[in-house]
C-alpha cells in the first residue's frame, strides 16, 4: 500500500513525528510519535493498536490538526495539509475529516440542545442548504445511526455515552466526511451497544466509502473490523500490514508479545519464545541491535516491520 505516492491517496501520513517538550530549564523530551507513515483508503478501516502511551491518540490528533507535527507531512487528496493555517482552509479540511473520541461528553457543547448542535453544522459548513432540506438530512442521519428523533430535543447530559457517540457518527454522516478518526470509540459502551456501533461503522465504511482510522487496545476488535493493521510501540509504528498477515505472522517482538498476552487467542500462533511483558523493552532493544541498519522493511507483500530503530534527532 505504501507504493502509492501520497499525492494519489485519500489521506497519507509520511514520517510523521511529534516530540513533546516539557520543563523550562531541563527540557524533557517525550516521543509522542516518531516516523509514522501509512495511507488511509476509501471504504477501508485501518486499526491502530498499541498499549497505553504508545502514541495512538497523538497520531489521531496530528491528523485532525489538533497538534502540529515536529516533522513529517500529512497529505489529503494529494494536497500537503501539514501547515494549514487559514481558517477557510481548515474549515474545508474539517468538512471532510472528523474525529470521534473516547469521551463523547467533551465533544458537545453542553449548553446547547442536540438540534441546535446539528443546525450549527449547516451554518458553519453548509450555509447554502435550505431549512427544510437541513431538517430532512438531520433526520436521515439520526435514523442511519439507529437513534430516534426525540433525542434532538435533549441536552447532551441527558443522553448516554453510546447515544452521544452515535450522534458524533451522525455528525460525520451529515458532513459526508471522507475520513473518520475513531479513538477508542466504543470502549465505554456495554457489549450490546458495542456491536451496534461497530456494525454501523462497517456499514458506513462500505456504503459511503468512508475511510476510518480505528484506534483501539483491543486486538479482537481490530481483527473483526479492519483490512489493515498498524501496531505502535513507544511512538513508532513497529508493524504495518494486512490484518490477516500481521495476526497470523507477527514478526516484531512487541507484536508477538501483544498476541501472546491475549487470552484465548494465543493458541493460533506458534510460540517460539516465552515473553514476559516486563522484559519486552529489553527484548525489543536486542531485536533492534541484531538487525542494525535494516530500518522499516518489507517481510512479505504489504507487511512491514521495524527491524531497527531510527535514531531520534
Ligand atoms: N500534550 C502532551 N504533552 C506532553 N506529553 C504528551 C502530550 N500528549 C501525549 N503525551 C505523551 O505522549 C505519549 C503518547 O501519548 P498518547 O496519548 O498518544 O498515547 P495513547 O497510545 O493514545 O495512549 P492511551 O491508550 O492511554 O490513550 C505519552 O508518553 C504521553 O504521555
Ligand atoms: Mg489515547
């Protein structure tokens, strides 16, 4: 998939890095993301998997322009949007690229009723659409996410987390976005609501051709949903490829460890070594040392692995 030039894809990130600096005298550096590259394609779900602090949200926020990268580029429909500054350009970008976050409560203005929030989408992004068409489109989007129109008359605090997440998806549908960044979208939902939201995502993806970046801790969900999988560890993409390929033939020691720590799934993989999660740092260092100079390389078609670390700085 990385054979395509970023100029040709829907949304591509290339060597994206974000270093956070803190402290005034001794500036501490935290690697949020380092040298991350991948493509989002229309009608495809790509999962971004990794432990807490591995940099998943950082990547999502970089794409959503909530953070500015330290290095690297983001291309949307062939255009380099890394340094979008004007309000007009940003608005155009946000009319096509939207995010749904873990905490849906913070995504809505709690003082406004839901219908007002939806009307504002038209005011901001599609002022040319007339009132009655606005109403039709809002009702259609609400129906598509399996919610009932009475929710429009409520305030965000009167709704459940699952209903709010569905409303966020409805917002993306209304805008007819090309790219949806879904960060831990369903982690706060109960099991039955989860399946509903997941299947909704699959439908949207297939029917509308939306590209979805699905950020999760959950390997089983990734397998269920995605065509392509990205594994992140310490801000780096350590493995990238077709989901089946990665799940059936994980190569990076972190990916192997991840799969082996999932109860009920490990039987599917041969264990050639026993990993103790606490030792994973050491094992990864050794792996990099043993493959010096190999960098991020292809192990089979559409399956890449980070064999040795690119230097920071
Ligand atoms: N605004 C910030 N300032 C400083 N450091 C940050 C900031 N945001 C994130 N970080 C650091 O960057 C690293 C990656 O954080 P990030 O939130 O991307 O992880 P994550 O993979 O989304 O984790 P989780 O699964 O817990 O949500 C962490 O070490 C985090 O502490
Ligand atoms: Mg996160």
